[in-house]
C-alpha cells in the first residue's frame, strides 16, 4: 500500500524556502515558489516530508492532504497500440495523461507508414522520473532515443517505415508522462524541376531561356 498526496495550495519564497517529499531514499518532489493542485504518489508506506525556510521573507506556505493508495499495475496488453500514420496528425500519450502514469508500466506502440514513407513523431511534452522511467524510440533495429527526465518539442523520424515506442516505469515515483503526435512524411526530398522555355519578349528585348525552378515538398 502506498501514499497519495494532494498538494492543494503552495506558496513559498522561491529558491529559498522548500518543501521536499522523499520516499525510500528518493526524492519525489522539491518545491519552491507557487503551485496548486499537484499530485504525488509513493508506492512505499513511509514518506518523509520536510519544510525549510531561510532567515528572511515568508509566504503562506502549503496545504496538503494524503490518503492510502493502491498502486495500479499496467501491463503491455493494456496500453500501447498499433497504428498507421497518415497525413492527419494523431495523438499518442503515456497511460493516464495528463494525470500521472502508473508504476510498473510497460507499453509498446508500433506506428507504420506506407512503403517508401516515414513516420514522424513530435514529442510535445515529456516528464518522467529521471533515470528510472523511460521512453525508448526505435526504428529499423536502431534506437533513436532513450528519453528520461524533462523535455519538450523534440522530433524523431523513422529510418524505415516503422517507428516503435516503448514506455517503461519502475516500481515507484510517477510523473505526468508524455504527450506526442505522429504523422506520415515523405521518404526523401522530392525535387521537381520545371524547365521553362520562354520566348523572347519582343517589347523589351528580354530573353529567358531554360529557367529551372526547384521546389522541395
Ligand atoms: Ca518511476
């Protein structure tokens, strides 16, 4: 049985007065500044909450409640999917997003584009427990990324026409996870060369021959 914390209001002197929540020797949160309505979950049944303020400037502090929490175990069969990438952007998120993902998650997504096309993933927001909860992005047997921590607005393009994502979380400490979109994109630059043969412009004696226009789409 774990513990779930709901931090209703929080206001301290930023960078000087802190609230830290620790469990099993690991820090779930270290807060300073102003926040509201945040949730933290520990899978352990013992948690240390420590509040420290420095020698000057005080604020209203925090208001926090906690309840017992039964960890939810998510398996690969209950999250992830297989999808076909199209020209329409489609969403893909960690389980429960924008709420925290569960502990022990193991989700796999396989996104396929038509032959000769590629899959482009736009990782819009990404927040996981650094060094413990990972999103691995692979294509054609190559690992493109193994993300953990906090990122935003990263773009990944498959090597072949299949992109595979695998999200794993360990047994404690969860965050909001990730929010991404995927779309099909062209395998390579398509070059269109238009050769224009223009006649002499009699009125000003300007002559344009074999003009080439190159477009990338
Ligand atoms: Ca974790």
